[in-house]
């Protein structure tokens, strides 16, 4: 099996300030666009068999900037639905809920169209996405690339490694970076994390 590359979108105003950004369609900053452009050599150095992208504009623009032009948009790659915590920082949430931790406690209920997701529900989406990744591996040669969001990709990594969704907490993920999931002796491993090109 070839490698699975995970690309977190470039910086946005909300990611820079720490605001939880689920469904709000915030664009990349100019710095975020530059972060994406700098990833081009890391992506072009591999044969890409298939690529998938979240429907959010920050992810789609990142995919375009790194040179992925025939990418399939997949709603299972959308970011965690933060419900009532959309647009709010962790510091603000913890002022009302001391000790709150997303990967353990989930989110407050939101509006009917964005009620929020538990870690387990995000894990179920990640499992569906990984099934699509495995199908792509079976039907093409080369690597698979996913362009998506920080918290979702952390959960997906945990699930790929056979861990509970909540263990996505173990994998800090910066904007504008590439991660590489491989196999060793038939078992999934992380072979690169938070990779950026050198200066």
C-alpha cells in the first residue's frame, strides 16, 4: 500500500486567533496562501494516485495552490461540527467550563443545522473517509492526498492507527503542513508529521 498524505489548510484569521472554525467558510490569509505554496515541492515529489478535499474554501484553495487540480470534494472531510462553540476560543470556553477539553468533552449544542458532534461521531466520519482512501488505493497506483482541517485530520490519524477518536488529542497539527501515514510490516505508522519545507 502506498502512503497517505494529510494536508492541513493554510492559515485563516480564525485559525490564527484560535477560534473554532467548523462550518464558517473563512478564507485563507495571504500568509496562509504562502504556507500552501511552500508545500508544492513536498507534494510534487510523489506520484499522486487520488486526492480528496473538504468542501470548505480554505481547504479547496489550499489544494489548488499545492497543485492538486482533479481533487474530489468530499463532505466527510469537513471539520468537526463545533455546535455552540463555533467561532469561540478554548480560553473563552474554559472561562465558563473550567477544564473543558474538546477531545474528551465534545461541544455544546448548536443550531438545528449545526447541532455539534461528539468525538465518536467525528471518528465515524473518519472511518468512512478511510474506507474511501482504501478503495482509492485498490483502484489506482500512487499516493492518496487528503486536504482538510486540523481537528478532523487528528481524529482520522488516530483511527488509522487503530486508536479511539479521542486520541486525536495526541497529534498537534499546524496550518500549512503535510503529514505522512505509511505502513511498516503491514501495520500503520506515522512516517512524517507537521512537515514544512526548509527555509
